[in-house]
């Protein structure tokens, strides 16, 4: 087992995970942990360049398989450059999205074969699966309302945010299936609840799961 602890936050766009990561970081640091927060796509310099390609709304011709491979390329770069070295040093790594996003978005959302995605992930990514994953589950309509406020600030939607409600419904159901298949790793939270309520649930889980891990 690596000395550090890898924790991921997942959910559809607008589910509130980015806010919860910041709150969790503050809490964990106050407890004396060394914490790093990072994200996908875009957790490295190369990843930032990949993120630009992926989210640029002009790239409508990007084919599904290329999109999937770009997310995986970003992930492998991120693992080797940021996540694994931080875990080796004993840090707690909080990551905004990881491989469940690819299964949910490219697999369930786009309809790419899950077996194909998993076969590519098998060697370089699957062995580094997170210890714990928080899934913020929310109705796409509510999430869309929240992201619309974000678009208003930056004046445009990105390539993924432009997708239909049906796309996000499929992703939401996909995440539920992924969570059901790995009940020990996933903690599902109601993303429609208040920021503070969700944060308290996250704290409770972290306290229990991290103390169990230390006592191994
Ligand atoms: P973000 O807005 O949460 O930073 O994520 C950027 C977008 O990329 C978001 O719409 C989800 C999408 N995405 C995928 O489609 N597949 C993936 O593997 C990842 C990591 C993100």
C-alpha cells in the first residue's frame, strides 16, 4: 500500500464537487494532514494543453475515440507527474474527477464500449484506483441551472457543457451503476442539499475511513 491516500470527487457538471474539495482540503489541513488538490483534465502543464483541446467548443469534429484517448493521456501524465509522487510522499491527494468520469461520460454518456475503455486503462490507470470516491448525485436540471450562472460569468459554455439534458441523464445513471458496482469505494451524496450539509457528511466519512486506514 502506498503511504498516501488517494480520494476522488465525481459527478455531473454543476454537482458542486469543486466547492466540496476546497472545503475538505481546509478541514483535512486543520487536522494536520499534508493535502494536495488537483483536477482532471488539466492537472499538469501538458494536461492544461489537452484540456484546452477537449473543452474548446470549436472542436466539434473531435471524434469520440479521440476524445476518450485525450482524457486518458491527460490522466496518465497526471498520475505519473503529480498523483503518484504525492502519494509516495505520504500526502492526501484530493482529485476533482478521475477514471470514473471517463466511464460515465465517454462510456455511458457517449456510448463507447466500457470494455474498450477499461482495456486501455487496465495497465496504467486501474492499479492506481482511488481509496475513496465521493459521488455528488444531482438532477441534471438543477445542475444545469447552476452551471448557467457560471457561463454568465465567463460568457460562454465549453464543448461538454453544450450537451443535452439526455446526455447528462445518461451520465448520472452511469455514475449510479459504477457506484453500485464498487460500494466499498463509493460514497454517494445528495448534491441538491446545502453546501454545509454535504460538507458535514464528507467530514464524517473522512473521519471514519481515514482512521480505519491508519489502523491497518
Ligand atoms: P470539469 O469541468 O469538471 O473540470 O471537467 C471538464 C469536463 O470534462 C466535464 O464536462 C467532464 C468532462 N470529462 C469527461 O468527459 N471525461 C473525463 O474523463 C473527464 C476527466 C472529464
